[in-house]
C-alpha cells in the first residue's frame, strides 16, 4: 500500500518582506505612532526638560559649589578695604587735631604773663596741669613706632584725648569722636594671628563703623547667582 504524506496547502503566493525592506506607508505608521503617544506628550516634554536640567547641573554643579564656598568664606570676613579707609581717616583726623592741640598748648605755655589756667580745644576744657602732662608725654613719643605712639596717646589726660577726636564722615556715614575712640580701643585688643579674635572684635565695633565694614549678605549674592543660572536653563 502506498503511503501518502499529508502536506498542508499553501496559500496564494505573495511577496513577503525581506530583511532590510521598509514598509510602503511609512508616513502613515508614524502618524499612528504619534497618535498613540499623543496623550503622553506632556510627560515626554517634562522628561526632556529634566534630562536637560540634569545635564546642566552636572556640568555646572562643581563650579557652583566652589563659588558658593567662596561666597560663604568671604561672607564671614569684614570689608578690609573699607576698614583700612576708616582707619586712615581716623588717623589723619587725630594727627590734624594733635597739631592743633599742641600748637595751642605751646602758645599758652610760652607766655607766662598771659598764661591761661584752662584752654578750650574742640569743645574740651584742658587744665594747665593737663597741658603740662601732655607736652611731657608728647616729647617722648616715637613717631616711627605706631604701637608706641598709640600707647602715648592712651596715656594722655582725658581732656587732651577728647580734643584729639572730632566727628568725621566716611562714605556718607558720620563716625563720631566717641566711635573713633571706641574703634581704636577695640582694634588695640585684636590678636592679628587669631582669626577668632578678629571676628569677635569685629562684632564689638561701633555701629557706625560696623555698618560700613560688614560683608554684604551672602544669601543675596547666592540667590542672585542661582536665579541667573535657572534663567539661563529655562
């Protein structure tokens, strides 16, 4: 008996897509794909924005961290340039008044017949005894040694020291005679080698001086920088 093998019938012959062939209706397929994805468009946009922001932050992050560290470091330091300007102004003021005081004391002491028991300079009444003490101390002053000169000034009679300080104006701010005296007293106690000592002394400065030398808010500068960064990214 002849064995028959069952063979399934084949359908009509047609062209099958070979590897590498593109569908004819490529535009239609893309339209369908975009139609399916349309409801997810917002999520795609958010994802792209987040990816872009992440890339920018990755590139800019290290530099921004370094900048913020510098801002914080500078934020705890007083404005040394302004402090130097104030110190110079106070020093010049004292020097000018010193010449004025010594000139009037010398003029009074050089005329025994008309010598006044008390003279008034810059609103301060200076007795004859204080005048003599002042001349004695000034003669021994070493003008080339600032520390020694400051020590002599501190030893002057109160009436004479009061005449050495008069109100001055720095950058539109009035620094009174008392504030100048207090500032020099604070600075005399500063240990130049100890940062903690300098920072503590900074907080003790008179308000008029402190307001001029205090650092600008680090938060203001940081926020301004951050806003600029986000503005560029958006």
